[in-house]
C-alpha cells in the first residue's frame, strides 16, 4: 500500500532526526528495511512457536523481550512508539483498546496516510513516549504485542540508531553495526530462526 507522511509533525526535531537516520521509511515497525548486516530476528518462544497459550509461555516471551531490551538500553532513556489506525469510514484502531494507553506519557508525534485502491484508506496516528528503561516497564505493551492486539511498535535509543520492533512471535532488531549485531546474535543463538534467511 502507498504510504506518505502527513505534514506538520507535532515533534519536528524528532521527525528531522528520524528522516536523517531512516529517510526511506516512516516510523512504523513492520515497514523498516534496514541494512541486513545490522539486522537480527529473535523468536519469542521455543521451536518458533508464535503465540503463548499458558502463563509459563507468556513469562518466556516477556523474558526474551526484556532480556534483549536490557542489553540494548540498560541505564538509558529510549523512545517507544505506538500506533492507532483510523479508517476512512470512522472505524478506529484494529485493537479492542487504545494502544497509546500502554505507552504512559506518550504524545502525538506524526501521522502517516495509507491508501489502497481496493480498500478504504486509513491514517496511522503515531504517538511517542520517552522512558528510562527498566525490565518489566513495557510488559503490558509487550504482552499485547505478543497477542497481536498491538502492532507496529518501535522501541529506539534517543539517537535513533538502535531499533527494536516486537511483533507477535518475536522481535526484529537493528543495531549500529555488524559487530554489535553479531555479538547480540551470539548471545542468544537458541532464540534465532532456523530459516536460512533468519526470518
């Protein structure tokens, strides 16, 4: 679907930094196409199982999310984005709750328009919060992501060089360089996909 960012973002300095780092992509998790030499994907559950069906499996998924986030952002502030989808006919969001409520203190950042010739268009309202990382901080949001109730979340350092996109089943991580990617990858080999592409 064609995507284009709408003008007049609420946080112009953050938008300018984003576009300097990622000029070919809006700040939408599933749209990121980073350098493959800096990217790695981790799965949330053993044997690449996609969804948790017990509290023990939720604990495993949250542990994996939180472990990598701690390795990326320990002692740092980071940005967290959440998205609300507003369809042209007025239907709001794909989830049964407000995703921004799971991103405390977040505020509007920018909007992206999505158009399709065969389906109604929609506007993606992107909010951003700034938080000091600690394990467990984002567990309600990450659990909603794991259940596919909340989509396209991004967690980023304040320089927008390290990006973490959790999704239902795992997380995509973009690091600053290949060496950093390889170090993180080597620390969690059991969480990697068995697919040759790493997906």
